C-alpha cells in the first residue's frame, strides 16, 4: 500500500514488499496450521493486486486504473502475494481497481498467467464486495451482467490440471 487515500490501511502490512510477504506468509501459516489435510481456518490474502498505487490519483477505488510498469508490478506489488501463495494460502481476493486498463477480477494475466501458471496456485479467488459489478458499472469494461460474469470466470480459468474456482460476489 503506497497511498492511504481509500482507507483499508489496517488491512495491509505496508508498502515494503519483503516485509509484507514475510508477515503475510507467517499469518497464512499461523491461521491455517500445518496439518497436511485439515486447516484451522482459511487465510485469504487481499487485495490482489496493485490496490492503492502506484499513483496518487483522486478517483474512486472502484474505477481506479493503476498504471504500473512490469518491473514495478513484479518487484513491488506481486511479491507479498507470491509469499502468501508459497505459504499455502487457499484463497486470494481480487481487488476493485484496474491494472493497466484491465479490471483485476477480469485480468487473465493476473489470475491465470501469473497466479496459476507461474506460481502454481491451486486454490480459489474471490472478488471484493462489488468488484464484479465494477467491471461493468465503474470500469465500463463490459456491457451486461452475463458478459461481466463470463469475463471474470474466464480470467481465472486454469488449465485442466489446476483447480478452477472463482467465487463471484454480485450484489443487488
């Protein structure tokens, strides 16, 4: 987290990728436990990804488009989430914002290419409270609810060898 503009600062360990990753991984292991079959509780890591950065643009978190270089994305924003995945987190929550023009919850590069293919994540992704509606209503990325649900599910579609679950939260 680089900018406290939208609040939720208490939900992050700060802007240092290494420290956030170490603390997040410890939280995952502590909450879930180390039993090979049974977990104590599911530790979901959020807000995936580039929430509240890299610019200070006074717009709503529901319509923010984070313009981030590949280098900054991979060195600043992704490492803490990778540490959570490596620690065994069963779930991640995609964020409200766009990343370089594509809503996080509809972002194939984020949810499939990086999360599943590069990192081998086998868990599930949930959307933040209104993040799916934001794909259509705030980002104007889709034109109707069917296309919105389709783009979100397809963005997280994994190869047949992976678990393919995306929980979509649609509010009315």
